[in-house]
């Protein structure tokens, strides 16, 4: 059974839009800083890429077993 969609209370949509704007701004500036850090530190970048690959392989192995 699906829940009925309801409208947010008056004035709440502006608050939600402001929160969304601030969150996306934080993501953009945080991503820029991370990008600069990885560009300066090649070994850190290689390690992070390898770690992400290991996590994906572990997840694939878990899916294959279950």
C-alpha cells in the first residue's frame, strides 16, 4: 500500500530549498578541495583508487556468494 503524497506546510518549501542549496554548495566546494588534494598527492590518489577497487571487488564477491 502506497502512502498518499501530501503537500509540505506553508513556508516549509522555502526552508527545504535553502537547505538543499546549502547542501549542494557544501558538496561543490568540498569536492573542489578534495580534487586539489588528490592532484597534489599522487600516492594518496593511487591508494584511494585502489581502496575503492577493493571495496567493489569485495561487494561483487559477496553478491556472487549469496
